[in-house]
C-alpha cells in the first residue's frame, strides 16, 4: 500500500493541469444538431484517476469559494444595511423575542416581580431548548444589516436598576454565561441600597449603587441602556426641553460614572411617539426599546416599526416566547462572478409574506419538460425524469383547444426531448416582449421575446449557445431585483386579478426557485412579495386552475389542478449520473 501511494500523489499533482481544460471541454460540448442537456455530457470514460484529481481540485476550489463567499456575504450585508433607523427586510423574517424583566427578589410584592428561582427556571429553559441569549448590540446590528443570528436567539433585559439585578441576576448570568441588558434611570441609582424593609414601609425598593454598576459593567456580559433621569411616567406629556434633559443628562451621567458609551434608550413605561423618537435620535442614541402594557400589542424585534421602537415581550410570556425564537434565513450568498449556483441541495420552504403564504423549492438545477400530452405535474416528473426531479411546477401557457394537445403558446424546447418546436405565428405576435426563458447547463437567461428572432433553434442559440430549454413565460414579476409595476404587465389577461399563481426564477444567491401561492394574489403584489422572498428575477407561469407544485412525489396544493403538458422542475445536481435510465424511459 505504501509503495503505491507515491505515484498516486504524483499523478494528482500532474493531473490538475490537464484535467481542468478536459473537463471544461467535456462540459461544453454537445453532439451536433442536438441541444446539450442534463443527460448529454458525461466524463465517465475519462478514468478514475482523472475523476479523483478533478474532485480534489473542485473540493479545494470550493473551499476557497465558500470562504470568499462567506466573507463577501457578510461584507455585503454591512454595505447594504438599511438606512438607519429602518429595519432590514432580511431581519423582518427572523423572530427574536426581547424579554423584559423588572425586579428579581425572593418574595413577590407585585405580579411582575420574579423570584430568583423563577429566573433560574427561565435560564434553564433557555439552555434546554437550545436558545442563545444575544447582546442588544448584536440584535441592533442584525436589525440594520440582516446579518444572521444564532438559530434561536433571545435578548434578556432588566429595567429600573434594582439591587436584585446585582444580587441574583448578575450571579446567574455569570454562571450561565448569558448576556443581559440593564436599563438604568440615574436618579434611582443608590436609592434605598440594601434596605429590604423599604418595600414593606412603602419607601420604594433597594436599587443598585454606582459600585454595583461599576463591577457589573467590567463584565462583558453586561450592557447598560439609559432609562432617563427621573423615570417620568409619560415622556409625551413633557416639553421638548424636559425630554432632552431626561435623554441627555442620563446618557452623560452613565457615561462619565461608568466610563462606557451609552447607545440605547429604554422608554419609561414604554411611552413614546414620533416627537419623542426624534428627540431620542437627536440625543445621539442608536436605538430604543419599548414596552406595551397590553400583551396583544407586544412585538418581536423584527416586527417593530424601526430601531427607535424595538418591541419587547413581558416576562410573563417567556414560555411562549421561547417557542417563537428563530434567527431567520441565512443571508443570500454573494457570488464572485455572478455565476449561477446549480449545486445546492433542493429544499422546500413555506413562508408568509405580506399575508400571502408561499411554498417554494430552491436549489438543484432547473429543467423543463415538454410532455406528449397533459398530465398532473407529479405524473410528468415520474414519467419523464424518473423521479430525479424533486420539485416541479406547472410551466408555460398551452393551447386549450384540444384536451390531449401539448401545443404550447410560443416556441418550446424541452430538455426531455431536446427538440425545438416553433410557436404558431398568430400566437407569437402576441408574445412580443414577454420573458423568453432560456436555460443552459450553467446559466439561465430571461430575454424579451421577439417573434422574428426567437422562433428557431438558431435564433435562441444566438442568445445562449448551449441552450437546453426554452419557452415563453407570462410576465416578469421581478426583473433585475425590481418588483414589476402594473404598467409592465401591459395587456396580459387578468394580471391584476387575484388568483393562485405559479412562478419560477433565480434568487439573489443565484439558485433556481419554483413556487406557488396558496392564496389568491394579483401579479403586482406577488412581484413585491417575491422580491422580499429573495428573488432577483422571477417570471409568472401558467396560473389559476393550473397552479400546482409537486415535491418529493406529492402534490402540495390542496386541490386537483388542471393537467398541463409543460413543467419547470428542479433536479438535484447528482441527477446527471442516472441520465441513461431517464432517457430510456422518456419516450412513450
Ligand atoms: Zn422602568
């Protein structure tokens, strides 16, 4: 074994130089007169060694690309931060509960007091349920840039600077290594210190001293926010000048006494309005937390108006909050070359944006199938690509003339047949400037259809030399990252009607996506929704009664859709290897 190792290593070193151009050649070449397809090219004959060498290079290259892409993604998030104080659309999808506590002490005097034992139970639940407490600074960065958070984030905040925050909370935080935010009103610091009888005698509650606070801020788990000077019951009832003093003096006192910078404000009793938010902004705060006396109004961080009014949940809803916590979707990966990414596993995602539920599958590589007649989408996937395609939706528009017809409106090239079928002249003229979808082994293009240029194989090859699939879609919903306005739909039938809609497109991270809405929606609103869902380009497919999405052998719409002859599907990258099987079964 040892003896054989060396030549192999040598071969691996020499092969890379030869292997790359050969593989490039194999991928680029298709038999003359036939469109290249997922099932056409194969490198199987090139030998095991070549395969090993190339996969080694691919792996190393992939690692560099991943590293670069992660870095670009995070840098990109900072560069594309929302304009302060707006919340980034990506952060709107996450669900981060910010929990509000008040005093922590062994005996409860009011319903919102929490005992050290109850707090420890909460900390234990955080641990057991896999939540990660994050700092307020981390939350604010996330809200502004959309940068991802841990899977289940939560923020812990303690208001009013009670002594129990030092005696019980600080101790517990250190034990669990959880960060927390303490909001302090400066007039309260050092009041009734250590005097537990104060509560019984109705003289107030023991508060933190400056010494406590100094010891606490020396620990990086502790963040301090200003909670005003005097804790007024309603800032809105004060003059600008009075509010300014509450905001500025508290900030300056905390900064000078504790030697830290104070960047966040917590509204006393949550009271704020546009004027107060403006004054908070003018006083130099980077963000502010609210509270609601009515639990029904409480918001998760991403639901807040903006960074000057970030919502919190009272601790009485702690158990509900921990079931909600979600760090949001990963950032779309930045691409170095703008090249497409057809190598990701296929995943299904259900989400609701602007009250419209979407089911979308992403990943894999796009494939279209033009069947001999009309079937359910899943039947087409079964018959034509042998279940290799994991997800598929109803494709382009077809003639409704004959029940068994597979005549499409406009030209079509299905990857299953590799056969280009021109569109009928009288249909074609109506398709001018609709999106002509072109798919190749490594790319996708949407170009405005021109019936003089695009009704022959040569014509579409002039747009994309290695084209494997083509058809004309109904309309752009999102084009170059822009949701399309009503004018863009021209005279498209029923574009402004509320219908179930089918779509497919390319997301900002360059992966293919297919999907449907499970509620009725008009096309303009759908475009806005899909842009928020992360699509860079999306086109509408046959919708209404044809709307269907099949995923892993199952139809995911709750009705039986109209059978269709054309499907846009996602095939896993590794499907290439089994193409022979697929080809043999494709013609019936
Ligand atoms: Zn308070």
